[in-house]
C-alpha cells in the first residue's frame, strides 16, 4: 500500500525536465540565467496546466455520445495548448519584444502542436486509469459480496443461539437485541450493492456498535469496548464494511479465547487532510507474519477497497504480537461522504 509521494515524484520530474531544457535554450544564445528562466517557465507552466487538465479528465463523467466527447476533448485540448503557448509567449515578449513574430513562426507553432499531442496523451492515460479503477471497483464489489456471505453463517448461528437464551432469561432485553440485529443485517444487505458507494464513518460505527452489542450477548463482561472518536471524523467518508473484518478479528481471535476477556479500542481522528482510524485490542495477539498469512478475505477486502476508493492515498498497517494484542491502522483522505454531501 505504500508508494512514493506523488508531489515529491512530480517535483523531481519537473526539476529533471528543467535541467534537460537549459542546454537547449543555451544554444539560442541566451545567458545561463535567461536559459534557466526560459526552461523553468516552459516546464513549470506545462506541469501546472497539465495537472489541472488531469484533474478535469479523471473526474469528468462519460459524455452521452461520442460526438459530445470529441467536442469536450477538442475544447479542453485547444485551451490547454493555447494557455501553455501563451504563458511562454509572455516570457519571450519580456525578453525580446522584437522577437515575437519569429517565435510564433517557429517555436510557438511547434509548442502549440506539442500541446495538442500532450493533451492526447493525458486523455489516453486518464481513460486507462478510469478503466483500471472500474476494474478495481468491480473486484472490490465481488470481495465485498463474498465478505457479506462469509459474515452471515457463523455470525447468524452464534447470534440466534444467544438470542434464544436471552429470550428465556430476559424478554425485555431481547427486544433491544432484536432491534440491533435487524439494523445490523439491513446494513450488511445494503452494503456492496454499489462498489463505488461510500458511507459516513458515523454509519459504519453504528454498524460496528450493533455488531459488538450482539457479541456481548455471548461474551458478556469479557468484551470491553473503549471509543475515542473525534466529532469532526464522523461525517467523513469510508467504504462500507471497512471496519467489520478488523473488529471481528479482534473479537474472535483476540478477546473470545481469553477467560478474562480483553479491551477493544476504536479510535478515529482527523490529522490535517487524513482520516486516521485505529482498531486494537490487548488480547491474545499473534505473530505478525502469521496474522498476515491467516488474514484471508478480510484483510484482502480492506486493501482492495482502499485501493479502489483512494488509490495510493489509502493505507492499512497491521501490528500483532503474541500475548500483547493486535492493532490495525487505517489512513485515508479526509473527505465528506458522497451520500452525506
């Protein structure tokens, strides 16, 4: 889930391109200062405009018809090329006002043409990225459906058994448990219908609380829960069922095997532009390598969801130690859930 920071990579590529173009402008009888300024303006203006165009392309919805799509690309591509050429023309005018005509007859025309070529490359790359993201979302949706199917059998059996016992011992409490059970199953059935859907963290936490309330029917005081949730984090977006595999893992493998039980900690906070979520327990723990190998569908589904929704900006880190506990850290961009917006 880790990769080089995109701004760092882009900055390094920009500096490298400037270094390449400096000798080119030196051949045009410019001083080192003038050549460096020319290369910087040529490259930086291109990078800034291309970044804006890329932002438009990857977020633009598919046009209703091929003709409309072609018209969109034509207008955006011409605007990009014209603005890039105009930005460098301004530098040429400040440097040599009497050289503008010569620039437009030579370098200006070629810069405009290369701007069109660059836009076509950006449009093709954006289309490829959209297709890859669609494939990621489809795969994430399939794994989410499998996760729903996996959740139902063993959880249903345990919960129904607990509800049966509770109905004999405390009919009043049974009604509250059935309400929690109904809300939990409704959330599970609705999750995954749309692989691109997002929910507010508050909704996901509501599901987790219902899940833990039902597990507490079986475990009683052995299951202790501590929440440290910042209010600002509640409206932020997460994929549905993101936390469930981690919470279930903590209950089943970290807390349930211990006679004295253990404490499950749920934390969420906003760190600048990042939503940080921690799920940890002080239970049985495990070897970290064994935890990864035994993670099965749950961890894979989480990582797939993070890639599909947040690309390289979503991260999952696991820490596990025998007899110490298990900790999962999720880091993803802090943005308002689409449904809430």
